[in-house]
C-alpha cells in the first residue's frame, strides 16, 4: 500500500469521525432559528413549509446564476437528489428571483425545489461565512416539538468533500487551481452545415 493509499484511508476514517461528531453536536446543542419567509413562483412560503410534513430539511446555499462553481455543486447534488430525498427534504436557495431560478433549473435539468431569499435575513444569518455574506454551502434543519433547529452547516469550496470533481481531478494529478468549471463545454463549430439561420447563442 502506497503512502497515498494510506492517507486516502485515513481521510475516509476522518470523514466518518466528522459525521459522528456532527451528529453528537446536533443532539447536544441544536440552534433554534426563525421561521424565515421566502419567495417562489407560487408565492411566499416559510421555512416551516419547506419541511413538507417531514422532520429534516437540507438547504443547499447557492450563490445564484452568476457562480460557475455553485452550478457545479448543484449539478452534482442533482445527480443524487432522489437518494437524498428518500432521507430528508431538499431545497436549493439563492438570492436570484424565482423566475431566474426556474430558467436556470430548466437549463440545467435540476429537480430541486427552489426558493429565493432575495438577499434578506436568511442570507445574512444563515449563509454568511467569515467576511462573505453569501457563501455557498449547505445547512440542515430539524423540526422538534413544533420548533425549527439548525443541526448542521458546511461551506463549499474547491477541494471540499461535496463535489467528486475535485477528487477525480486530483487522481489525475490536476490541482483544483488548474481547472475552472464552465456553464457549457460544447463550442459552436466555425462553420455550420445547416447555414446557421436563427441560431441562438
């Protein structure tokens, strides 16, 4: 077994320890949160509404359509959304208005429920990380005796645990600083055999 193999096993063990520690901390000191109000295409909803009668909720904090990295994470999470929603409710939240969120979701094939915080109190109080007011990541909430508690929070960033992209790049010897996600990878050919009329970029 190489040193890299040993370190990889150690990281996997550490990840299991992290999961156990998070579960312990959530049980010992859950943080009560307000019943925030969000915008959707159908009108306003509250954080309580997003639980849809279930006990646990995962909120994916997305910076919005202007962030290629946030799009990468959302694309990846969308691939396992059916598995996640077997365990808990999942909602993607950003500052974008609902109409923009819908267009983005349709373009990417996302199956998330989406809500907009519009840059309001939820963003300030739940998405902030250090000096950044609108940081990508995720938070988990739990309904207990009619009250809402935050049970976990994490941030997303290049090399994190939440996108397999970084780990496959690393396996190939490509540093995350050497690659930047794009919205699209297919490029128009210089010449179109169909004439190119009515082409949309």
